[in-house]
C-alpha cells in the first residue's frame, strides 16, 4: 500500500476540487495533508494513505444519502485516532522553530523587530 496519496488521486475518487478537499479536512472528513517542496516544481500536497480509504468511505455514505455532518461522526468512530480537525498524528505538520529570538538585534532594531545587515564591500574595479 502506498505511503501517501496525491491531490489528483483524491480528486478522481471524490470528484471535488482542491479547495473542497481542504473544506473536508476542516469538517473532519479527511486527514490533514502534508505540504512539501521538491525545490523545482513548487509546493505539493501529500495525503496520508488513509485519506484514500476515508474518501471512498465518504463517497459511499453520501451515495446512501447521509449528510456530511453525520459522516464526520461516523469517521470519528471508525477512525478513533482522528482528531477533531480531521488530522491524524501521522499527517500533523511539524512547526518550524522561531529563529527570531536566536538572532541578536542591536538596540534600535529591537524596537522595530528588524536588524541591520552588514554592508557589502564594493567589488574591486
């Protein structure tokens, strides 16, 4: 089983647009994706592999006439490790440390939150 799913896979399963997938995350229907960049093609989205199973489950329940709010409750009981915001531990993004405190500021910059960068030396002509 693949370790992650793509937006394209979930769009093919659900027929939704990318923005709607994000709303499903907020409603607790899908786990939170991880964003990454390969340095060439911009930011991409990786969904946990469980997102495919959950998307198929949601589509089956919708076909049976269930409302999204009811399906979200079913997901909480079927996937007990799902958090209220629809994310799972494996998909929770890591927060980068705040490096501003590690950069020493001079007195004038402390008031504005900015620091003065050293001037570049002119190139020899």
